[in-house]
C-alpha cells in the first residue's frame, strides 16, 4: 500500500517535471530570437524592433495596436481601466469610488483592494486571450490611479481622486499601485498608470484648451508631490499626460514636465501615454503647432511613447517632413514595449505565475467581503445626536429618497458590473428584524420638482418611529466631460447645493417629526452644502459612491455592526461663496491648508460611536537638526463598550515663516485598533526633512524656528471640536 502510494507520488512529480520542462523549453525555431526568455529584456527589445518594418513600428505606438501575424505577435489594446475595480469589461467586483476609499485613510486596505482588482484583471485577461478577445478593456495596462488633487468641489472628476491633500493622495495612490502591479520579482501582475500629469483639476469644459499657471510654490507643494511619490516610491509603470497646458506648454509636449522633472529629476523608467486625443489638441485648440505632423514631433521628442487617439497615424508623414527620425520612433517603441515584456506577454505560458488565475477569483466571496469592508470604513459620520446606532428591532422604520434604491449611485464612474449590487434599501432590509415594519418610497426626485404635489410619502415619513432620508447627487450630475448627462456644465457642478427640492422636502419631513429620530444619508462624490441638513437631522452620514456592497455597509454602520471610522479626505465648505474662482489655480483660500473661513466640515473630520480622549503627547527632544527624526507619542483612550478602529492624524504648523505656509500640514497618519474601555499608545517617526515648505518662486525651504505638532482624530481646528471631534493634543519643537 505504502509502496503503491509512493509510486503514485513519484509519477506525479515526474509528470509535473515534464510539464514544467515543456512549458519552459524554448522551441528550436524561437531560440536566439526575441521570443527566447533566457535573453535579457533589453536585448530582446532591440531584437524585436530590428525585425519590424517602419509601418509596423508606427502602428504599435497607437493605443489599439494591431497584431503582427508574421512574427506571432497578437493585437494589444493599451486602453484599460481599473479605477475601483476592473472597469468596462463585464463582471467584476466593484469597490468604493476612490474618494470614498480615501476616506478610509488606510493604505494597507487599499493595497488589498488593488491586489484583488489585479487578481480579477489577470483572470479576465487570461480568459479573453483564450477567446481571442483583444478588444479595448481586455488588456493589463490599467489607466489608474488618478492622483490629481481635488482642489475645488465643483470639479466633476474629483470623485476619481484621493482627496485634497498631497500626502494622503501619494500614500493611498502608492498603495493602489503596489497592489495592482504585484510583488513578483520578475513579472508585473498588471501595469498601473499615474494620471493626469500634471495640474489637471477642472474645469472640465476647458480641459482641451486651458493653460494652468499656478504659482511655482503651489506647483511644487500641491500639484507635483503625489506624482513624485508614485514614481519614486511605488515605481508606477506608466504616466498619462493631461489634455491641458501647464506654463504655456501642452502637458503632452512639455519638456519641463516629461523630460526635466519626470525622467531626469525623478528617474522615471516606464512609459508615457497621452490622454485620449490630447496630441491633436496641440494644433486644434492650444495652437502651439500648425499640423498633426508638428504635433507628433512635439510629443514624440518629449517621450510620449503611446498615443491614445489617432494623431500618430501620421508618424510616417512626420518622418518624411523631417520633423522626427526613425531613431525617435525606435526609442519610444522600446520604452513602450518594455512594459509588455515585464508583463510576460512574450514569455512561455508556464513561466508567468499570474497565468494560473481563472474565473473562480472574479467576484468571489472573499472579494465581496473586501468590498463590504472597504465600504464600511469609507462611511463618514458627520453628526450623531445620540440616535445611532439603531436597534435592528426598531418597531417602524421608513426610508425615503430615490437614491435609496438606486444601483448607479452605488457604482460611481469608470466601473465594472456586478450581479451583487446592494442598494441602501436592500441593505436596511437585510439588517432589520423580521418583526420590524419597514417601508420605502421615492418621495421626491433628486434634481427636479415633483409634478404631483399631493405627496403621500411626506405623511408616512413624518409618522414613522425612525425615518432615514437618502439625499445627494449621482453620476448624472457630476463626472467627466460629456458623461454626466443631467449637468448643464459639461459634468461639473456650478454650486454645492443639494439639487432640486431635496432640502425643502427634508424640511417638510422634519416639521412633522418632533423628537423622533431623523437620519440623513448623503450620497455623492464631492462636497455638498450641508449646513441646513446638519441642523435638520439628528444624524448625518456621508456614504459617497460606496461600491457593490454599499447598502450592506451603510446598514452595518447604522445598526452598529461596525463603528464608523471614515474621515473626510476633502474639506466641505458651507457654500461656494467661500471658494475662489473655479478657474483660478491658486491654493489661497483652498483646502484645509489655506482656507481661513470656517468650513461646514473640516478635512480629516469623522465621528465614531466611542468617546475618545487624546493625551500625553511627548517628543523625544525639543530641538532638531535637518538630518534627524522627530519621534512623537500620544495616548488614546476609548471610553466606550465598543472595540473601535481610529485614524490618528499628525499635523505640524509654524508661525515663524516670512512667507505663506500652510496653517496646518498633515505629515503622517495611521490606523489603530483600540479595545473597549482601554487605552493604546501611538508612535510617529517623522524625518525632519519632511517638514519642508516652498517659497512663492518654488524654492525648497526649511523654516528654522518654532513648530507646533498636533495628534488627534481630525484637523486641529475649533470647528472640528465644535462638531464633536476629540480635542487634539499639542506639543512643540524647534528646528535649528
């Protein structure tokens, strides 16, 4: 019996060895060619480029690259999306929108999410390849993440970003890149892309011709840092240049952006692509060139390796006119195809560990659980007058508002499709007791007045023991140029008001409810004016576009299955009147760093179900030099019967600068778990070189003098404390 068992094992090992050998054996006709995986990639790149005709080379620099049958090279479409899940390619797990994931302040979670996305992406690619499906969105080069700074609430694409802070954006974006690209020592699991480089932050309607001229201070301090972090720390494989101009140069033809900064200063080694149609903007809208051939030369010579669009179809004409050389074409193709080799496209099937991923990983139970967890952690509790959490045994619950039963508001934009989408109504239904009376009505329309004014739903909402109103906006009202079809401003928002008569409807409901709990859930991807909503409601939650498990996650928070832990990654002003002009790219009066007026909700703000106390801040010394590290510790006490997770934030501030510096500057944050009725110690190590500032001309400066350091649950502002955030603890040090 044992002998037979061992024989079986030996046969299995032998067969495995034969299989692996077969997979790794190079066919005789491929030895010494670019298909030979034993040859170094750089040499293989030279070999394959030498095999190509001029026409074949030119065609490969377009995003929808054709196959080269005589060489066995399959077609490849470079245009693929994975903003918060594999997008536009059928079934996939839909995670929360990036602005929602930013509210988790949890890079480790985001890396897990991106790892799940790349699992699904590889599986879908493997199956598509077997089916000879080489269409758009079926590849492995994902044009995510978007690390532009959400500088103005009116921008329709702000929901695609990681918020208004460069440090938060850099850390969350880097985590996303690491998860997407994987950690295999040889192969990329997928290729991530940092976009849109640089200073691309609305208005959407002007993006094809706008010329951004921020101060050099704002350029260095706000608009570049996240891109630099993704390049220098996360090794992002690709960068997408923006439609617009920066300092008079088209971003896709800018020597300063693409050569001086990206490649020479930051040492970027990946490939650069244009945003779709950006190169034709050179001659059509920016008027910096006169012909497509000249536009090609400006882009190609500055290292735009891939043209999303059709301008590079005239590469041969540009060559004949003497604007470019074949050497320019070769060097750009080499930079581009290096990514394909790193993805293992030209290697034997058995060599690449990711080729084993199949359909079973797509929208699996583990992925669905992760979508729910990320949505739970993204919900931000903005107000709670002791009405939450609710008991699932509430006698009479009433939900109102069309967004409560809306699938699209779960999904956001640049999304995949899932058969497991849970709306707010469905989530509440899943959570309540069988013995609870629960009803739902649309009640009102989100952007236009009700035509039938009888309004039975108002009376029902008034009479219920607990009423939950779901209000806000959706992707019909905000998004990318041309996408939000209900927007009159090319997908931007002209103001921050709740559209339609939503606010008036809430007032009517509140008028007849007396002291009975009234809860408002806000959906959307950008700040909304909620000053009056805050006064009307007993509890307010910001739920964003929370992904396929959003309804369950929201119910988990409302009924206390989890304590809310989300923090705002963007400031919520009270009104649009508090902001500078939309097309003004200065950071003065923008974001928590420079906005001097009191906002409705500050950056970093978010309540929990516990009573937290911060105390005992200590620094390891009182004076520091530039090469040293500041160690800061504090104690956090959880005076509640709940185990919670808290985002601890560290800010610095100085008044000793003789030029404008941020009022507060986020320098670190971390997640801590605190058991019920217990305390924990948090430790931060901050290199002094991170305490840097920029003068108006962009000069990097370390201000010597006195600094304050704050550790707390939110931005250290009076507004945070008046809204219920625990008071930050404060210390000080001197930079010598």
